[in-house]
């Protein structure tokens, strides 16, 4: 570790990410992907978003439902249909009617932050592909379920907290 971290908060997040990366309990391929902004966490872990993700209405969210939902969100953001989200498309989430209709205004605003784009952009090429987008949300799903591959109920969805 040759990097110098400026504050205790950054050090704590880095320590958490390293612990998760080595922990089989979370089974995250890239622990960094489970770190969301406070605004994103607040707006994602609501019952209204859970209900939108829960395609079959059984009050639990499966990985398949999560993939389907975030695939739709990705498609709504990918206005030029090139399979990649650039900075303009990403920030456009805040005003994109299709994204807002799939979620809500608070979620769309939180998703549209450049900090969230940076978190989701696993290869740091300033573009986010469908797989990066869905994988980041799968990592959050794993974190919310404490590493479980099973479905998430409302308690896990609403009460799980992402580290900041």
C-alpha cells in the first residue's frame, strides 16, 4: 500500500474494503463495488424501489430480478444504444423520464452523481458497460444479504447499510 489517505473516513472505507475482499462471508469479487454514496443508499433501500425490483410481487428480491431491473435502468440510461454509459448519459439519469419512472426522483438524482459513476466504473475508463452496472448492483445485493445468494426480504433490503 503506497497510497496516503487523507482522512480517517477514507482509511476506514479502505480497511473495510480490504476485509471484505478477503472475507468469504461477503464473497464479493470487488468489494469497492459495494460502497455506495449516502444519497444512493438512502434512495435505493426503500420499499418503493424494492417493489419495483420485485418483478413477481412475492415480497423478496432475487438476483435474477435484480439483474432484470438494473438491465432496464441501464437501457433507459443508454440513450445512444451503444452499450456504454458515458458521463453525459450517466448524469442525465437525474432528468431521464424512463429512469425516474422505473424508480423515483430521489433515486435517479442519487444514481446520476459522478461519484456513483466512478464507483460503478470498475475498469476506470470513464464509461460504464452493462456488465459493470449490473455487477456493481449485484455486489450491493451481496452486501445487503451478508453474502447470501438467496433472495432478500424487506428487512434485509431496507435495513442493510452500505459502508461509506
